[in-house]
C-alpha cells in the first residue's frame, strides 16, 4: 500500500479547518525533518532559552537615560562642532545639559537618570552597553541594521535567525511574536527574507483598551459557520491552483504550516492573552492595578512573560516615538513613564518565577542622540556613532556597564560594540555560534553577522 505523508495529504485535500482538524489528529510525532519548527539542539550549552526584545523606536537619548555625562552640565550652552565617526558632515550646535537628575542605584552603583524610577530598582540586574554604534543615523536604515545586521540588502531578522537555529518549544504557538512592530523598518524587523517563510515573526496588535483582542479568532461570532466554511473551501481551491503553477512550493508550504498553526492557536492563544487569570499581586507588579499611560505597554510586557513561559522563543515589543528633535525633557519623561512600570514589572516577574536566568531581556532603539541641540534648541538629533543598550538575565553580568562614549556622549570611545558584536553575543548566550549559524542562498552561505562580529565575552556571567 502506498503511504501518503501528512503534508501531501494536506496538499491534496481541501485546505479548510475541518480538514485541518482531522490532520491535527494524524501523525502527532512527526520528525524534525518534517517540522522545521521542531526544537533543535544548540551548538553548545546555552545560558538563555528565549529572548524578549524591548525595542524603543526613534532612538532614545543615551545621555538622558543610562549614560551619565557630568561634562554636559558643566558645558551647557557652549557652542561646539564635531564630526561623529559614521557621519561626514560637520554638526554644529550648543551643548545641551541633561534636564534629568542622576543617581547611583543598587549595590553596583549603576548610574540611571530620574526618568526611570521603577527600573532603577533593578540596577543590579542590568548590563549597560554604553559604547554601541551602527552604520547609519537614518531611522529606517539603522532600524533595519539593528534587526537584520545590514541595511543594504534584505536579510532575515534576528528573531528569524534564532527561530531557524533553535526551533520553538511550543507546538501550539508561533516561535517568534512581535507586538506592535514599529513600521520604520517596513516589516524587515520581523521578516525572514530568504529563510523559509515559516521562520518569520507573527504580528500582534495590542491597543490601549484591554477589551480589544490582538487576534481575531476564526470562530468569532461575526461570521457564521457556513460563511467560514465557504471562505475556507474557496481558499483551499485557490491554494491548489496556485501550487499547480509553482515550481517552488515554499509559499504553499508556508500557507499550509500557517493554517495548521492557526488551527492549534485557536485553543491556546485566548487563555494566554486573558490577563484576568493573573493574580492581583502580579498585575500590581506591572502597574495594572491602576490606570495610567503605561497600561498598553505593561499589558504587552505581561503578555510577553506569558508567551515566554509557554515556550515562544523570541518576543519583541516596540514602542515610540523616541525621536525627540524638540522638547527632550517632556519627550523622554513621557515615553519613560509609559514603559517604566512594564519593564520593571517584567524583570520582577521573571525573577520571581525563576525565569530571568534563562530569559535574555534586551532594551534599546536604532541609535542614540547628539549631546548638542538642533537649531530649535530644545531637542537632540540622530546619533549612530555612540549610544546605549542594556541586557538583563540570560547569562549576562548584572550591575555593570561596559564600554564608554567620549566625555560628551557623542562617539563610542572605549570597548566599542558594533551591531554585529551585539548580535554575535545574543546568539552566543542562546548557545549558537554566529559563524556556524548559516543558510545557503544565491550560491553562498549567509549569516546574521555577515563576515563580522565578536562575542563580547566581558559581559558574560
């Protein structure tokens, strides 16, 4: 008797969810070769199992958040000019002292500005990279590089590479989830490029209103079962016709995989995004026991913890706009207030559950800001030559800063960390060798770090 694989059976039958229900009951123990998302062993023992990336769209000012520069205050108002390393034009302006007060926090004495009072209590968990730099001071290009390693060509995103390298620990959820992706990278921040489409991120839209679900379920009350049946049967017919015309079946395979996953998600996702299941004490950690401008971001942080706990490999939350060309004092204050509760709550929650040790939390934007004012005189312009990121958990040393910018915070000066170095370090913490994690495409082997990158071993616990 000729055997038919589950995937062949799916391709040759109607692609409705009725058929998928039957398919889901068949061959539960499919091999890793048949399931590209199956968990895979890392190259070596890892410290982190998952990543939560808090992306601050627009470029937060390092000299107003985590990079304390007393010289800014002493030289406030002084007219200067300079040429940061990645820019060719001469920038002119007046030194702008930080409008925030600074203090040392925790046993480590880490300097943090008054913009983050909640997060400051976690100073001893933070590893601040003060010498980050990239190759562009343009939002789109820098954001694409921060997510994919390079902005000149379309490349897979960080989350896609990690999912490709390790697979996912959850059969019923996407391995890569991005909440409210920023848009400035035009979906490249969660795209899989030439990697198989199954490794791209799944987008969730989370609003300020808790009553609005980020996912519209297949079994929603607005569409009758008969209408759903008609729609899915038509979709199945179109898929089969498309498959017959294609030589490369990757897109059809991705569609089938998404249908299978979507079917399983119907039972799993509603319980994960239902935050009423959380205790009052947990909600209070995130500031969700009160109404405030932080509500939406805090909800996303709590959802990120729930997704991480359920086995999702890479979770990204994005919020902006940190692009403060004017009104730096009010701008940073307002944005920091929106994220401070959620980030502090996330770190506390992960630590209480014993998850911080193997969860790598990352915070930062596409670049930083200049130490001088723009012509308006109340804000800071783009600066990719020197900015700050911080990491927590997942095998990094807490309560430390690494590298430094010059005395004004303009250019990375000591122990410089390029985007490629950050990516190499993230992969290393997950047990992946950035030089061995490759994919053959167009006649050559590609990797996240291109032909660059060094692991920043000094920050490893």
